[in-house]
C-alpha cells in the first residue's frame, strides 16, 4: 500500500514539477542516481511522513511504520493533484 501510494505520487509530481521533483523525491535524492543526498534529514520525529521524500535511514523512530500508514497525502501534493486534474466546475 505504501509503495503503491509512493508510485502513484510520482505521476502527480511528474505532471506538476517534472523530473527533478518526481525522480528527485522533492529534493531528497539525486534524480539520476537515486542516491539520498547528504543534506537529506532523518525522518521527522512527529507528525505525518511525506511518502514522496527519502529520509536518512539511520534516523528512525519506533512508530515510523504506523505514522507512514496514518499519513495522508501532503497538502501540497493534494493541491498538485487537483491542479493536474484540471477540474471544470459547472452549475
Ligand atoms: Zn520514488
């Protein structure tokens, strides 16, 4: 489920921001090599986990998996999805 959500998210990021946003995992990885950047922080200690970012895997909290499952799409990605859907409102 998490992998499916992540892979679907790539299509949203690709449409909204292109390769660097999508393949670069929102700036957390090198878009070509997919290696995690040195500047990439560890997982946030509280709150939702952005499934479209990579984090420093050496910094994990015990409840990480539950927080990943509980995390909805990030607000910015929901906005990107709505923008990309090109919804036309009618009366
Ligand atoms: Zn990915």
